[in-house]
C-alpha cells in the first residue's frame, strides 16, 4: 500500500482527533498506517466483522474434516468445534502451545492435536519464538527445536480422502506447504482453503501471485483481504454429457 493511498483515509479521520485535541493519538494512527502496509486492510477486516463471519461460515457438518495448521492457542478450533462439532486435526509444533491445546481440548475426542507442523518433508528444525509470530523463517533470541511432517505422507498415513476446510497460518511456512500441496495434487481433496500469507517471507508477493494462479485452476476465490485472510473454494466437478448418459 502506497503512502498516497493512506493519506486520504487519514484526512477523513483527522477531524475526530482534532475535536478531541488528541494530537498524539492522531500521530500514532498516521504513523501506523504509513509504516504498516497492511494496517488499512486489517482495519477493514475488523470493521467488516469478518472475524466472526467469513472465518467461521462454512458448509460444515458433524462429519466434516477440518485441518487447523498453526493451532496456536486453539481459538479457531474452539469456535469451529462449538459451531459444527466437526473432526478437527490441529497441528502445532511449538511445545508450549501444544501442551496448552492438549489441556484445552482434553474433553473433546473429535479434536486431534499433533505436536508437529505440516510442510514439504519430515524434518527437525529450529523456530524463533515470538508468541503468535513464532516462525521458522525469522530470527530471534529465543528458539526451540520443532518437528515438521510431509503433508502427503501424513494424509496417506491416516487415509484421509477429503479435507472440508484447511486453515493455514504458519508465519511464512504457507509458501512451502502450499507448493507441496500443489505438487502432490493434495488440493484435489481440499474443499476450502483459508490462508494467511505473510509479507516477510523472501519474494512473498511473487510467490503469492504464483500460488494464487495455480489455485485458480481448481478453486475459486470467495473472499480476499490481501495478506490478512483469503479463502479458496473448490470448483464444482464438471460432468461431461457422455459421462452423465453412461452413468
């Protein structure tokens, strides 16, 4: 987002700060909008009430399978489980968050917690700890070792044939994971993909564009708040006239 697109929005809000004589508040808001390229989109996301609508409104049932990739503290899983009573597979590689999730969902046998992340291969790596910003792709003073699993081998191991919703928020790891899913045609079993892309990952804008172009072959974009949340839904399977007649 360029500075010139931010200024008109700030001008509209300036009068509110002036009336309150809150010049320091105005400066903080202006600085945030200019320094954070996603600030306006974040504000729009919450202003539109998307956290309680778009993120949760899916055609799920008690038999649906949901993948929560990047479980963190379990807020998303908790809401999905309460609303739909679906089977939820939660992937959280950070030990402290994993322990929290195990305790939180101890009484729900339909929520399965896994102490590893999903990626392109089975490996052990290091993650920089920063609460909900913990990432394999950032540097930090505090790190810990985590385990990653190849999504293909995991899906095959459990015999999963359909994923009704996969939520992906893994602080840069989405580029590697989605590339693997495209490579192995795992998208063919995914009905909805709720994705948060991150800008800090090297060449993020180009990679996001490439992944989105590939997604368009099998899925349609249902909402898009760039680098905040976007959702892709599988296109209906087209049946040819000859197949319909023979069937």
